[in-house]
């Protein structure tokens, strides 16, 4: 599956400051929805745009916006999305990053910024996917435009790097996106992405979940499935399966298998054995949050099987990191600092 958008408002991302937002609000940069545009729609600021747009004539220094990542992590790529900005897109941009404590002010002139994407010409009305080579952990980004103009969205794709202190001596939602959980594979994502299963918030409608197409080959063992990996292995204590808003199309039953393995460099998740029973095949209620106590040690990933098809809103696995898991977290934290 693709990397997580660490800047998205769905995981707590926020645009904390911008040099100007005369035509389009800075907060739209981290809106999880795809940008949209209705030509000929005007308000007192001019034509209504779905993005951040500054006034003309920014001067030699261009414009800028600062984004606080919803969860700190390593970045692999930044998408500067200029869709629907054609005659008014920026000429070029660069991206800086820094790592701050939660209460630090990112607009303070004393903050040290590191350029992680050098100045790059931007295409109009397009995704502009820019690679990030620096593998350190960051908390904030600064998008620097080389001119004035408009950007619809900024996506910061990467991996969560949890702080070891946040996992020590407590139970953790180890499957959660904020804690480094990842959806690695799913059998079908016809209606919506399986990544919704590990989002931190409660679902707010049926579109905010995972829904597969209707199967016509239904047999006793027919099912869809999703694989969710953890940042580090954990001793599982609870599994939550939430079918909220899936009233007439929730999965009828679910089972959960665990694995202590990980893919090697030659083989993917298809070669990993999920041979640890975590939750037996269990009947589900529609439109309900259901919690199942479990006691399964040393699990690194889950395979959730939904029978025979249908929809799930959230899957949450709660547990305590193993001793080796905590040690791995500490090493990963130190390597990315």
C-alpha cells in the first residue's frame, strides 16, 4: 500500500501560518478530500478556489506556508498539488523541514530549517510529486513558493516514527496509523480505501471506512481480507471491530489471524504466514462498535478476514509492546533524530 499522508487533517495535520491567503485559505492545503472547482462561482474575494492562493506580486521572496504534521515521521515524497490552478499556479517551490517540541513556535526566526526538496519548477493543474532523500524524523514542513500563486493540496507521504516514551508501560493501539500501523494489502478496495480502518478518529459516515464490491461467488469460506502491520511486535489484549454506518452492507462475520513474521527483501506479504489465532470467526452486528478481549503474545501483523464481503469502518488492535519491540522503537528513534 502507499505511504501515509502525515500532513493530512485526518491524522491531525494543521497549517499553522502563511505569508498570505488573500484568495484561498491556507487550511485547505491539508484537507483530506480531493480538490474541486466550479467555474464562475464568485464571492467577495474573487473566484472561489479549493486551495491556498495568495495575492499577486509577492515580491522577490515569494510566499510560504508552514504545516505541522499530524504525526511526526520520515518523509519519502511531497506532492505539491496544483490541480485547477492553471493561469495562477506558482512558478516553482522548495520544501524545508524541522523537528520541534510540541509547544515550540515554528514561526520563530531562530528555528533552524533544513531544505529537503530543492527549488523545483511546478506544473500547472497537476500533481507535482517531489522525492525526499533525507531520512530524518520531522515535525513541521515549510512550503516556499518562488512566486505568488495557488496550491490545492500538500501531501507529505512517509512513515510514522513513534516516540518510545509514548509506548512504555502502557497499552497502545498498535494497529493505529498514529502509532506506526500500516495497511499493507487488501483483497479489494472498490468503494473505499482500507487505510480508513486504522485512522484515529471515529467514523463519521459510510464513506469513512473500507467497503469491498459485492461478491457473487459466495461459499462457506468466501471472504475479503486486509493485512495490517505494527511498528513493532506487541502482546495483544483487545480487538475492536467497528461497523458504524454500515447498516445494510456490513460484513456478516470476521476472523483475525496474527503473524510473528515480516516480508524479506525478495518476497512480499503474500509469503508471510498468518498462523496465530487471534479472534475466531465471529458474528458481527451491523452499525455497531464491537470489542473482543484477547490474550495473544508477540504479534507483528494481523490478517483480518471479512465474510463474505461488505464493509468495516475501523479495526483496532490494542496491546503492550514486547521487550524487543521497545528496544527496536528506541533504536529507530535514535537513528532518525
